[in-house]
């Protein structure tokens, strides 16, 4: 796969995706809310296929664009610059961080549908939201590998989902289509496919320091496409939102 991946947000998930994209031969344009100069070290580490920009510039440059900011900042995504683009939404609703969002609490919208409403002229696809950043980076495998994992995707536009599936394949993952954005709750926090299947079981009795070391050093567990399908099919919708602590098993 060739082209440019734009990233709006360059935190843990964004940085992991940037590293995978550069390794796969893509150019990346990174941005965050603090300014391109704050990304100098990451860009240097990534090499000649990476550069820093503003969010609007990253949006304009990307053949695909990843929105990976806290959900409470979704309405600051540059809608005009993203018009006509396929936008990958990695965001999850964590009320402890994001505050309460009435439409999500009421279950009238999924978080990705909320993002799509803001980006009315874009094609939003939910992806990369159900795996922690460490396993996302270390779990990538070539196509056909026996230990290749899959990730769920959801979106209202079939062509956009196909484009995102090709990106997943290039980055080292199979894609499992779980439906439209109204179905994207099936991969949200608290569902069976969220984070836990990709992680080994953490031993009991660890100190916080030991748990953090375990988190970074322990390999992930492969989750093939058929297992992702089973987990998302059996999901039962509960209250919206989850805890960020679940990502690290705290």
C-alpha cells in the first residue's frame, strides 16, 4: 500500500499507527493540539517518511486520516479540511476523562455516529479502538501468518470500509466488518472484544510498578478473524462508556 496517512492526534495509539505505517511504506503527517514543533522528536525517530503539521494540514495531506484525540475534543476536528475524506475514528467514550455526553448515555447515538454527525461531509470508519497501543504495535503480522490478529471495523460507507481494511492489511491486521456506525458499540469499552482478548492474563498480586512492567513486556495473544466475529456477535449493549484503567488492567 502506498500513499499518505494523516494523523490528528499523536499520542499512544497515533504514535503506534505512525510507526506501523512507516514500516509498511506509507508517508505519515502527524499533528496534535500543541503544535508541530512538539512532535520533532517523534518525527526524527520515524525518519524521512514522516513530518509534522497542523491538524488541518494533516487532514488535507492524508489519503486516509486517523482521528485519535480524546472524544471530548471531537468537535474540534477540522470538518472543512476533512470533507470528502475517509476518517478512521479510534476514539472511545471515557466519562471520567470526557465528562458526560447525554446522547451517548441515553444510547441514542454511538460515539462514532456523533463524530460522523460533526464530520457530515466525511466517511467515518470506526477502527483501532478495541486494542491497547502496546499490543497494537507488537501484534502486527504479515498476511497469512498463523498468529495474525484481526480488528473490527464499522462504517456506513462500504467503499470507505474497504479502504480502511486495506490499510489494516498493510499494517499487519485482518479486518472484520461488524456493520454500520450504529453497530459500532459492539467494539466499545465493556464489550467482549475490547482489549482483554489481545492480552495475556496478568498474574495476581503485582505491585503497580510490576504491573506496568508486565504491560510493556508481555506479548499479546493472537485473536483471529473468526474469534473477533464471535466476540462481537455475542456482545450485549450496556451503559455507554468505560474506564481507561481497563486498558492497562488496573
